[in-house]
């Protein structure tokens, strides 16, 4: 899997626990900034800052409704980030499996 | 014998510990980690990448340099310096990627313990600071269950 530059923004956005919690909340359905701020000990402007990071990373979008501007989660960047994460772990494990095979070969050739 | 699964755990503010067991005596594992001809055969990265450069000067203060290359000819390099060597049980080195995607130099301590013909490799990675570790972890140094990613998995099922 090739590394897409946009993933950096995705991972940076996901590195913050508040932003992950916001995404988890949005997974249950769209919400306004006020609704999102309610469970957190945070002001609406602070939540808005987090939303801007998420929006820039393409992880959420804002509705057009001028009053409410509901926030929605966008699936694709998340799916890409998750796929890359899993690919990385598999890469580490693939290295170690190659090492397993190499060790077996060395044990055989060295008669151990 | 089945191999132990790769485990990943965070420790303190800026450390990550990987462990993995191998069905081999530790001097063989040590050789595979320190002899270029052997390192090049397993430390390869994603499918399609090769390791055209693997230079190792295995002494305290000695340098190593790794370069990986993909099918498109793109290179990714890493270099470091050995700080402690106690063959075949312990190596401490510093390392940094050429494009520094981990946010500074990391210190890596590799410890090999042998029991019953099996060797456990414990790799302690100390990042420059908490932010660098966070960046590395979310860039895929862990398996989705760490750092609250269980929630993301649940999220992905719903979207």
C-alpha cells in the first residue's frame, strides 16, 4: 500500500483523544457544535477548533443548514487510515515471519 | 512450534515496547540483527521493497545505515549510531529516518533473552518526546487496540 500524503493530516487529526471522542460521538449520528460540546468539559470555541482540524483532514463535513450546521463523519479517510495502520502492523509481522524462516534455515545449515 | 504474536505496549510518556519470540537460540537471532547479509533478508518493509544498502559497523560509536527501495525507485533511508553492544544479549542504538517522520532521533534498546531454545526479542523504543511517540503510534506502530483505537474500529463498522 502506498502512503498518501493526506494521511498525515488524518493521523495528526486522530492523535488527539478529544477528536477521537468527537468522531465516536458522530458515529452515532450527526450533531451540532453545541451538542458535541455538551459531554466535554470544553467551550464551544474549543470544540470548534477541534472540528476545524477534523474538517481539514476530511474526517468530518458540515451541513449547509445555516442555523445548525450539523457535523457529520466522513468514512473514506478513516477507512484509509485504518487500512494503512493495519498494513504497517502486518509489515512488522511480515518482517518477523521472514526472520523466523531465516532462523530455521540457519539452524538447519548449522545443525542446531 | 507456533510463534508468539507480536505485542506492542506503551510505557511512560515516550516509550513503546515491542516483544516477539523466535524458535532459535539468541546468538542466531543476534546474528540476524547485526550481520548485513542476514539483515537484508528479512528487514524489508512492505511487499515490493528491497534493501539495497545495509552497512553496519558493530562497535560502540560505530554507525549503521539502511536504505530501502520500492518498485518505483523511491528510497527511504535510516541511519544511526551504536551506543552499547553486549553480544548476544543487548544492543542500544540511536536512529533517525532521513525524512525524520518520527519527529526526532529515537533510542532503541534491543534485549534478547533465551529460555528453552527460544529467544524473546524485546525492543524498547524511546522517542524524543511524547508528541513524537504519539505521531509514531498513530502512524501505525500499534495494532488498533492501543491508544483508544478500539473506538475507531467500532466507528468504522458504523460508517
